C-alpha cells in the first residue's frame, strides 16, 4: 500500500514489523544522528520512531512514519509526518532523512515536493518543522525549500547534546506565515509566558 507515488519512488507507511529495515537504513546513513546527537542511531531508534506518539500536550490527528522506496524496493529516504500538529491544518515533519549516497542529486527536494503535494491534498495549509542550529546541510536545504524561521527554542536535549532548534514553517495552499502565527502562539518569536517549550 502506498501513501503516494512520485516518479520512480513510492512512499510506504511503516509499521512495527518494518522496524528492522528502518533500523538498517538509519545504521547505513548515520549523518543526521551524528549531527544532532553526536553519535550513531541507537539500536532502538527505528522501533522508537515508529511507536512513539507526539508529546501528550500536543493535539494531532494522524501520524505516519514512511519509507521512500525506489523501483528495486530499496529505501532511499524516510520521513515522520503528523497532521494537525499543533493546530488544525498545520502538518509537522518530525524527521526527514535521505540516504547519504543521494546527497547533492536533487532527490531530497523531489521527495519533499511530493510530500507537500500529498499533504496539501489532505488539508495541510502550513508545513512545520524544527532544524538543529548548526546542522548546516539541513538548514540550507529547508531554507532553499522555502521555510522561514519563526523562533528558536534553546536547551533541547538530543542524545549527548543540548541543541538550539530553529522552528520553521512553510505556507501551503494560500496560507500565510502571519496567519500561522495567529493560530500557533507557541511558535511566535515572543510566545506567551505560559506556553511551554
């Protein structure tokens, strides 16, 4: 079963039974984990990615951990996407990793474009994500893809590191950043004091 298809790649939803293949992808492509945690993926990384829901204080509707597979059924990328998080019509990319061998080929942009089109057709008006400050390759990619920073969250523990995370958003389907910030107070540059990080 596919979530969507683009060119010669299929986006496949993953279940717990797929944890070993996702773990193998993480192990073969450690760059993200090295950049944000300072170490390769934990042995339980794929299992945890598939089964761990968003934080309890967030509203959300659906969540997909997906693999992008080529015509030979080889995983070339993966993503974790949640709809209506933290507000209706706001979708969140929790993780997006492309195989190291595909760096510089344009594959990441192609898969991301297909992901956005799929999200749009299912009601997304904004796509949201967080990128670790200092993860230069990822920061450049998301800026090229049209995301804008709305605020920075400090002191986010990730493995052995404590990172600053740039919260970024991209308007879709006619939505605007100012509309988004009116809807999602926690992502304003100066959020209300009662908002948690």
